C-alpha cells in the first residue's frame, strides 16, 4: 500500500521537475528581478543614469578577469557561463557584442568603449525620455539590443543616383 503511494508521488515529482527544467532560460523573471534590484542602488524602483553607469562599471570589472582594463570575447564568454546565463537563440555572440561597440576595432572592449556603449544603451532604453529607466523599459530594451537585427541590411541599401545634366 505505502509502496504504491510512494511511486505515485515520485512520478508526480519527476513530471514537475521536467516541466520546470524546460522553462529555465536566460529570460528568467527571477534573474531579471535580481538584476534590477542590483542596479537600483537607492531602491526607488527606477534606474537613474548614475545607477546604470555604476552597474555597467561593476559588470565590466566582473568580466575583466585578468584586470587589464580590457574585456576580450573569451572573458565575456567566461563571465556568461559563470552566471549560468545561456545565450538566447537570436542573441549576439560575445564577438558580435564587442564588435558593435568596438570604437577602435581591435576586437577588445576597453573601459571607455564599454562606458560609452552603456550610456548610448541607457538613452535608447529610456523610451519616455524621463531620464530614468523603469523595469519595463529595461526589459523591452534589453530584448531589443541583445537580439540580432535581421532587417539591418535593408536600411543600408545604397541608393545609386545617377545625376544627369
Ligand atoms: Ca534608483
Ligand atoms: Ca581583460
Ligand atoms: Ca524612462
């Protein structure tokens, strides 16, 4: 009797575990909340430009494991796996992320380049231009910025205008 009941409980437990396992992804809401709380130093529920800059600096320092003030693609990847952050299907690779903000094109992210990029990111995410980021602004912005823009090529089509006299 008791044996039978135990196996039913075990089967239910297994089903739940499997179901939850499939849900765990990079867009984990609990992970997002933790990140937001981390950024929101004064806990007012909004991220100011200073809070965002401070958080970005911290993130840079975490990624820069050898402390030389530059983040390579492999340092970026190592930090990602330390955080158990799996890349989304359409997420840019570390190389692509660096390339997007690599001002001098050396394939390495400098502290200044990271700072400039995070400032630009802040402005892009602040869609209502109130100088702070709400939770939903970050959520929307993060998803947009980290995803490969498939349509970029269409906007860069060269217009061949032949000027005739
Ligand atoms: Ca705040
Ligand atoms: Ca480094
Ligand atoms: Ca805003």
